[in-house]
């Protein structure tokens, strides 16, 4: 059964009572009379269909008004869900969005490959709460922990380099932001997956300090270094405003990323192409799971349109009947 967003409007249906009463009173008092010497000639005349259906236009009007009131009250249907306990963990994806992520040693480039493969990873973890932190010279939360896969994926797809923050690679700040989002979680297993392609050169928090904070909260870190060995093609704008592709040195602080992971009992991975990055996410996908409670909420579907169309149809039908079938000639 539908529920109503504005149930008090339904009290307007009581207005139909005086409307019907007035109609009955008017019918009882109205009529025409003719003086005739005798009514014997009319005794065998049968009453036609129009006589019995003469109240139909008024009935359509009342029904039309009732449907209109129901539509204004905004009926909605919903599926009531209960809180359920499922097997899952809390995961914060932490993504480097510095300009170096535009390098094209991945297809089409590092950041787009990282986003595409992360979307696949998110889709496969149906029972986990997941969130997203992005960082360059600064860091911020793009999406807090949620079970809403659609929202998380849409926010991930909006991520790009140069998102209005200082350029650089603040690995420590990115990790600290992710830890802040996880530290109050009740899940027994909490994980940060940090993906970067460079060396820490910005930020206020040293990466190993952030890793030690994560260890304090029993948060495990998996670090991923992305970039080809040696050099990688990188797009630059020359003095004439056209784009040129040049080879740049790939510098990833693998020792630092390894230490960050090992401090928390995690693991460091090196991805040199799309295929390797997929394999890394597949390996992380085998992590243990723990129970977490998923808060449910009713999903509403608007149901006013059928009532509005019914009101329009009934009132239009009443008008047509009065104009062409039950037309009164004074």
C-alpha cells in the first residue's frame, strides 16, 4: 500500500460530503412542470438509459476531485528493508591525483587506468563498506565510507588531476586522511589501499608517521606503486600551446611504500601496466572478511502520476458528457 508524503491533505476528501449533500438537495428541489389534462398517454413510456445515467457526470466529478487530492498528497511506495549482518570489511581507497598520473605508460593513462580497475574492484566487493580519499599536494575525502556502490563509483569517475588543489605528492597526508575516516569504524578489519606513482614531496605528515598511526588503530595498509620501469611517456604543452609527448624518469619510493605496508602487516605491490594492476587488485580481493552491519533505508518510488492522470481523465469525461450527452436546454 502506498504511503503519503503529505497525509494531512487527505482531510480535503471530507469536502466531498457537503458537495454531495448539496447535489442531492438541488436535485430534490429542481424540476419542471407542465399542465396537462391527463397523463394516461405517458403511462406506457419507458425511461431511457439517459434517465438512469443522469448522475454519472457528477459521480465522475467527485471521483476526479478525489484523485486530484490523492495526487497532491504525494503517494509513494517503498520497500521496507531490515538491518542485516553480512561478511565484509571497511576499505578506504586512497588515490594519487598529482599531474604525474597523466603519464601514458598505462592505457589510456595512469589515472584513468587506476579509476577503471578500481571501479571493477568496488563492484566485486558487494558486502564491504568503502570510501575514497584523493591526494596531490593536499588531500581530501571524495566519498566517506558507504555501502552505496553507485554513488561511490560515480564520485570515483569524477576524479581527475588538477582538482583545484596544490600539485605534488603528499603521501603522508593522503594516508592520514584515510586513517581518520577509518579510526572510528567498528569493523574488526579495516584496510587502506594507497595508490601512488611518485615520491613524498609535500604535506605536513611524514608517511611513516601516518603508517604508525594506522598501526595504532589496527588499520592495515596495502600500497601500490604505479609506473613503468625506467622512463614513461608524459604529455606536456610546449611554448606554442600544442601537446607533445616526452619521456620522463619514473621515480617511485618503493622502500618507503614497502615500510608503510610492513608496519601495519600489509603488503607493497608494483604495477607496471594495466594487466599487473588488475592482478594486484585481484590479490587484495582475497583479503579476509569480518562481519559488519549494513544500515538499510526505504527506497521510495513516486506514485502520484496515475492519480493525476485519472483525475484529468475523469474531469474531462464529465465535461464531455455534460456537453454532448446530458446537455440541458433552458
